[in-house]
C-alpha cells in the first residue's frame, strides 16, 4: 500500500488479518467490516475497498483482552461442635 492511501484493498486486509480473501468478503457481506464498493454500477463483480478507520475499528473490536479472573470460592468455617444432620 502506498503512503498516503486512505483505503485497503481486500487482498491487503486478508494479508493483514492472516486469512483468505473469501473470509474478508464474508466479513464485508455480513456487515462486520465496513467497506466501499468502488466498482462500476451494474458490474458483475464488485470491487471493494476498506477505509483505514474502518480497519482500525475492526481491529480494536477484535483485540484480545484478558478475561476476568473468577472469584475464589472459599469454604466457610464450621464450628467443630456443630453437627449437621441431613
């Protein structure tokens, strides 16, 4: 991608995400990844470009965050003189 470009090609997005082009196209079709169709009206094949800000938003939403640690469950102390009957 040249300096100063404001859009990624679908193949550039696939290389950046480490996946195949059809997966990127499915992300675009589902609306998960915002893209612009720059093809001619009525063209049989669509030509997509992904804006840089849309790519940044997608990556920010997909970053790994550390999972919250579950609370430690402690056994309650039982008085040794207390006897429970079931």
